[in-house]
């Protein structure tokens, strides 16, 4: 089994605002990446999102923990998607940082 892909993104928003932005971002991602990514299951339990998704015909599952000062994404990828893990980690980190910037 492949190692999980882990991305930690620091923020200064507080837990409630970061959670709101993550929820909004997932909604946008459903449309923006609909051709390559399908989110099958999504369940929020307090400040943890547990999900499963499909990309390139492969299934993956993971969670997002939203904390007061950081967001941690952990997703276990099948071997085919794991080949793209480094690139995915950079993209997720960059997009996540943009989403969690402290904009006024």
C-alpha cells in the first residue's frame, strides 16, 4: 500500500473561518475539476472532513482536519495516483494557501 499524501497548510484564520473556506473550496473544486475528479462521499464531523474520491479511474480516500492554525490533508492514493503525488502535493499546497490567505 502506498504512503499517504500529507499536506499541512498553516493559516491565521481561526478554525471556523478556515472550515468555511474549505467547504466553499470543495464546492468550487467539484466544478473546476469535474472532468478529472469526482468526490463520491463527503462527511463532516465537527472540524474533520472524511471523503472518498475518484480520479483517472482510481479511487482514493482521506480526511481533512481543520485546526485553529493549520489545515492537514491526508489522502491514501492507489499506486497509479501515487505516481502523481509530488505534483499533487505542490498544487494542493499552493491552492490551499491561496484559499486560506487572510484576505480582508
